[in-house]
């Protein structure tokens, strides 16, 4: 039996544990291994957001002229930070009265702007009660502290670290330079936290999940520390970033920091590693070159997995953030959600812009509703929380139908939300059943929100059909969020404005409560990349790469500048989300952003 430590590296949202290590820990424990877990993302943020952390930050910033305004309020931050964190951890509810009295919290740019905007618009903070108002103000106060932290380390971001460094890296040299450069405040803290976990657990293997580019440098900083102080420990990395960006890895340099890199679902690769068996779906360095071990073994059925466990994660230390006055966007950053996946992969897996050739999309494998409810009951019993975020790529309507029946049959008192497709199979009856079974919100892709381009991308929805679903969801009391896309190949300015008009109408009628526009990105693993002529685009020759590879440069023909239209779309939607700007034509937002 091996001692395996699974680590979540910085930085991720601090309100709830990320989904990977609880599931992998449970899987390894089920198979007889001594698996434990730690969240160094949370630990790093709590180190910063403490009296000692703020004091150290201020000492470092004494030589920074840009920090003069922040340093003038140093004493105010020192006297308030510990109480604020305890309040956001739900351990100090009485602090809400102090927090909501203007003058108790020092006012940096974010907090000051919120007060000024609120007074100018006459919002009275959208009618929030004292506790929610305090959570909002305390979150903006932490945003101001985070802005000051960027002056000490430009790579720092509240829920990401060095994201720009890790995005689309053709070679490893840039990362190596960052890892081997002079230590920063955060790398020093992270090394100290790593030492503490090594001393506490004395593991044989350390596994690091890297779900996003903003976790890669943090993960490798941890790995570098372990390699230097504990060279006999085997270090493995995997996760979403690895699965999409490192599939064609040829540069062996990263293996100066890690020993193995696993692809796709981590259950079998980690079990092989723990059992000291031949690697499966794993990169290693042998004789100075990268070798990939493929295997035809069938993946573990999703229905056969255990419920995630939170052993070693002190759930009362997580803290929520309520930065935007919007009930849907708040779900991502506030509240304690038990994260659970009902099915591996996507039930649709036909959208041509999506990474449909990769396992996490292409291999659809649902659990049975009875098993899902068994997981739910076990997680509620062990955590004491009845809120769930179903983290599926897309929650299938037939599985949700059966799950809702089982939830209602068992009389489970839970709240849940997740991502769906706004397709006609979500009938009014099913939506009403979802609401009765505890659904409080859904997210979903409206993408270009125009029938021609939706058909071209094989989205499988229409604007009218999606509108009906959104209206039924809102009528059932379920909050809605739409993912939107601009800059899609062949998308015209007229079509984009028609899409914005649809979004304006949906907000105005109360069918849509939140939305965000993303710029289209062409990825190597999409159907569009395999057939660019269909979309009247030409893929440019990408730079030579032997490390990360995913997004592809391309030439297309647009009758507008996507960058300019993107700013206009975001400005318009931000106003619609806050109940403003409905009366003017959508064209006004373009002229305002020229």
C-alpha cells in the first residue's frame, strides 16, 4: 500500500473544494491505498488574507510608489482582515453590522467605486439585506487587497496564477524561466505550505491536478520544491489543462519537475501508478526522451465510482465571494457546493467548435439515478451541506428526468444547479419537476444566438426553441445564465446585432438573468479544425511546438472588428444584467465603444 497525497494547486475559487481530488481520493481509498488530500490554493489565499500576510505584503510594498494609497490604509487592513475572513467563512455572522457601516472597512478602488456607483444609480445595493450587503462589501474589500498583491507579484490573480504564462506555450522555456527566477512573496509562501504537507503526510506519491492554465505554474512550483527537498517522491500531474494542451508533448524538460503526466480520466493511470504497474495513458521520460504509454484497457464505468470524499479538507475554512450584484454569477464564487458529476462526457458531443475528439467530451457514460442519489445522501451526511453543483459538460434531459424522480421518491431536501442544453427536450413538465426536486439555476450555451450559425456549428438548438426553454425555466423560478459567442467564422455584424437584440429582449422579459460573451477560439481538437473550408477560414501555420498545443491561429473574413464588437457586447450585457439600457437600440453600444 502506498501513501498518496493529492493536491489542488493555486489558484482556484476559495468557496468550495475543486472536484478532482475528492473523487480521486475516494477512488484510491476504495482500491486499498492510503490516499489523502490538501488544498494549497485555499491555503495560499488564507495566508495572504490574514493579519500576518497583509503585514508582510505591506513590508514588501514599502518600496513601490504605486502602492502609496494602499499603504496609507495599512492599519485599517490589519485591524479588519481576520474578522472579514471569519465572516466570509460563516464563522462570525455578527460582523455584518460593522462591515455595512461605511468607514469601518478601508476603501480601496473597488469598494469606493461600489459606493459611488450605488449612490449615483440610487440602487441601495439592490435591496440586499444586511448579511448579503456585508458579503458584497467584504468581497470588494478583498478585491482591493488582491489588486495590491499584484503589485508584489504581477502573476497573482484572485482565482488564477500566471495564467498568461501558461496559455498556449509552444515550449517549456518560458515556464522554466518563471520557475527558476527570484522567489516572489507567493512562491515563498507556497514552498512553505508544501513543506508543511510533506512533513504532515510523508507521502510516497504526490498527485497534482491542473484543471486550468492559471494552475500550472503553481503546480510546478510545488513540484519543484518537492523535487529539491524530497527527491525520492514520485510526482504526477493531470487534469483539464493537461488533457487539452499537452497531448502532443515532446519536450522532456518538464520532467525535471515531475515524473509522470497522465491523460484523460485519472482513475486507471493513478491506480497503475499506486500499484507500481505498467503506466496507462501516461507520459514519462525514458533515456532523455518523452515516451507515452497507451493502453486499450476499458475506462472505469462512471456508475462504479464511489462518492467523493473530503477527508483532510477543513470545509469550515472555505470562504465565499459576492462581487457582482447578480444572483447567478454569485453561484460560482459564493456558497458551499458539493461538486458532483452525473455522467462522464457530453450527451450531445456534436458542437463543431468544441473539443469533441477528446475523451472528456466524446466518451459519454452516465451513472444511474439510484447511484447518483446514493452519492448525494453520502455526501450530505459527511459534509453537512445540502447544496450541489453538478459539474457535467451537459446534464442530459433523460438522466435528469430519472434523477428528479428518485430525489422526490426519497424525499431528499437539496438545492442544485448545473449546465444544460437549451433544447426542446426540456419540456415544461420536466422543468417543473426539476424545480420541485431542488433545481435553483441552470447555465447553458446560446452561443451565437442566431439560427444560421447555430445550424452551421451543429448546436442542435434554435433561437425560438431556446427562448421557450428559458421562459419555462424562469416561470418555474429557476435562474438562467447563457454562454454567448462572438467572432465565430462567417458571423456577420448584422447577425451579431440580431443576437444582441434577442439577449436584450430575454433580459427585459425576465427569461434570462445572467450572460457572458466569449470570443470564438479555434482549437485543434474541434471538428472545425478538421474541416476549415466549411467555415471559410484558413488555418495559419502555427509556431513550432513541443510542449503545449491547443488554440490554432486562423484567417477569416469579417465585416466588422471582433475586438470592438466584443467590448460593445459585454458593455450592453453588463447593463442588461443590472436592469439598465433596455430602451435604446442595440446599435448604441457599438458607437459607445468605437
